[in-house]
């Protein structure tokens, strides 16, 4: 059962994605409201990352529309989606390992900033925002997985997104690092930025999400508040088996 969303920022409308004979995403519709945290969960192979890639411009959907306000993102290149307000992180943090943390974030800032001093100032502010201020001059290659994930978030925020797509930002982290990641997500929402988060660490996403969307076999099987999703028999069956 889907809950209505006030002032939807993102609308995914009957989106499907096929790879030859394989249908990875099947007629999925969903919304993300302005400043909302929405968790996107499901078992392995459910189509979560494929849907992410369609929203971010890495894949063109076979069918359907992906609306960010009045703009249809379907088929747009990733840089075009980013300029319109969609940023994303990846499950495996993609940092420029030979560059410092500060330089990594400046790369994101240069999507819209033309002044080097402004980009550097924004990068310093964002490193402080994600708790990496003291690592500004540290090479990304020397950072821990948790630090690289937060660095990737800072770089994504540097493009000034309206919607941030986060792919398993809590995966592989210890409990203390999960709490740090959760705190960053909550602070992002305070900025008014919507977050759509693919996550397997349910104890991290369930307490903070406004809604949870569940995919199974490429189809949407639930879209509701976390408590309702946690008690949904179809969701329990998808994760644990009948």
C-alpha cells in the first residue's frame, strides 16, 4: 500500500528496464517528496541498483518516465541529470585515490562553480559537514572504507543536488560507523535535500526513513512507512522465504 507524497520531487512512472530477454525492473512507479528520506530495499537481484542507474542517467529505461519536477530524466546522460539536481554515490566508493580529500570534493563543486577559491571553500565546508575536516589534505587512498564513503557523499553534495541517491552507504561498516553514516543522512535532510537510499543494513535505514519501497524480482511489492513494511507478509516472504 502506497502512502501519498506531498510535493513530490521525483516521480518514477511505470519504469521498466530490459537487458535483452532479462527484465531487471518491471513497471515500477514511486515518488520521493522534497526533503524526504526513502529507503529502497529488497533481496539481491531485486532491481534496486538498476532503478538507481535509470534515475541517475547511467541507464536509459526501456519504458516509462522519470520526472524531476517538470524535467523528464529518462534517457538523459548522468552529467545532465546532475546539472538538474540528481547526485549519487556508489556501493564501492569511487574516489580519486591519488588526490586529496579536498581535491575530490572540489571535483564535484566544479560542476557548477567556476571560481577555484569558491570551490575550495565549499569543499572545506562539506568536509566539515561529513566529519572529515581534519582529513582535507589526506590522500583518498589512505582513508578507511567509512571515510571514503563519507568523502563520496561530500563530493556528491558539492554538486548542490535536490535529490541524493545513496547506494549502500552503510554496507560493511561497524555499528559506530553506521551511526556516523545515519547522522550524516539526517543532517542532509535538514538541508532540505531528498535522499533515496538503497540499503541492506535495515537497522540503519528503518529508523530514519519516512517511507520504505521494496522491490522483489524487479517489481514493487511495498511502499509504506517502515513499521508497515516490516510487518508486510509479502516483504517477509521476499527476504526469508515462504
